C-alpha cells in the first residue's frame, strides 16, 4: 500500500487532482478547466466525456510530477459538483446527453408540478428536500422525457444515472469493462430520490 493519498476535486469550472504525503503536505497538483455549454437562457451543461478526459489527464499529470504510479496511492477521495446529473449507457459507456449542471433551471415546470399535485410534500418527508431545479430528480425526468432512447434503455437496465461522482467512479473502476456503479450518502442525498425513512 502506498504512503500518499490523492484528492480529486471535480468542480463546476475545472478538475483538480492533488497528492498529499503522510504528514498532510502537498506533493503535487494539476488542474484543467472544462467547457461551459449554455444552449439557451437558464440552461447550463457540461460534456461528461470531457470531464472524464480532464480527470484522467489531471490524475496522470499529477502522478507523473510526483514520480508516482497509481499503486503508490493509499487512498483516493473525490469531491464533486453534487447535483450535476449524468445518464449514460452501461454497455457503450457513452452519455446520452450532456450533463445537466446544478445551476440549470430547465426543470422549473417539473418542480412546480410536483408542488401543485402534492408530491412535493412526499419528497420533503422522504428525501428531506423541496422540489427544486437544483436537485437531480427533475433533471433525470427531463432527460427521460426529452432524449430519444433513454427511457427505453432505462426500463431495460441499460441506462445508468449518477451525479458526477458516480460517473467518475464508474470510469475509474473500469467503465464498460466492469465499472462499479456506486455513490455515497452525501451525493445520494442531493437527488430528491434518497429515502431517509
């Protein structure tokens, strides 16, 4: 087991990777920005493939700067833009659509409809969140309703959903060749789908 740890920070405008030694001292770092896609007013998207490529690049560059390999890491932590939503195909590894970013407001009608018909109270009780454009649930619904083929693939188990952490973990653990589809409670809690009961 290695004697250093890695910290991956996948943020709204860039991805950064840092390595720390046993004493908490920074050993090396690298950071790359990614494109902000603004298709119309209120819509904010990122290319999930670009984010994955930037993630690979910052990890590899940082390890090279430190003269280390992946096996030298004792652990790797990830922090990410939590509510940014990705849906991808488990077989091909390709995203169906750009990631819908946390600050995107295209799902305002979905959130309003949940409030009007009373489902907002159910979401508050079970997930501890109000229906809002900020969280992942409405973004998933928008993708299911507006991107051809996604609903069919979701129903057959071919489509995977995750916030950015799940997308990166799936790719880091093998992607379409056995990648693990997981998240943690802090990311799951930002979806409007986590049952707290």
